[in-house]
C-alpha cells in the first residue's frame, strides 16, 4: 500500500463550539511540507483552559493554562509526527487582544505547534525571531495575513 502523499491532520474539537477546522488543517500541512514532512500524522486537540492547564501541569510542571502545547512523536517510521493541544478559550482572548479573527489565531497557534513538531524551538530571543519569521512565511503560504510581532500575549511576557 502506498503511503499518503500529504500529511494527515486529525482535529478533535472538544469545545462544544462550532469552529472552522479546515484552516487549522491547511496551516499545519503547509508548515509540515515546508519542512520536508510530505507524509505523516498530526493529531490536534481543541480544548478549553481547564484541560490544557492539566496537560501543562502534567507535561511541563506549569500549573496554568496556556495557548498551545506540542508533543513531538517518537520518530519511528510510520509513527505519528506528534500531537498539538490548543485552548480555544485562550486563543479567543488572544485574538481579541490582537484584534484578529479566532480563525487566524487558531491558524497561527497550529503553525506554532507544527513548527515545534519539526524541531524548531523558541527558548531564546534568536530562536523566537526565527520561529516568528517562519510562522509568517507559513501563514502567507497558507493564505493567512502576516503578523510579524506574533507571540503569546497573556503570559505576562512569557512566550509559548
């Protein structure tokens, strides 16, 4: 059997809200393809602050909600590339503060998560600048408006 020619992005909307899922899939697929991941599986969980806080505490020992978390796969052949969890409530607040649509904010968070899955980091200012530049390149390629100053707004200055 031939492997799929595109990355597969599965989105689980656990929020109870009607959300546009196609832009999330498109944003992730473009990010993956730009980084040589022509095939593979990424699972995305759209959730709320409570569940993402629980994940953040469990996996990062940070007991607060956040916007996006990435969980890279183990790298084995045919294994998923990884998982992304996004708090839609958090994204909604950031979108309002940024004065963009929720769809745009979810796309940027999806791109951010996907770039972590392909090995990009944003721990230093230099890495963050490179991440934001690549996020913008991916966003434009996926049909979204650029946001050259994108960062997590609600962490008191901390970056996602």
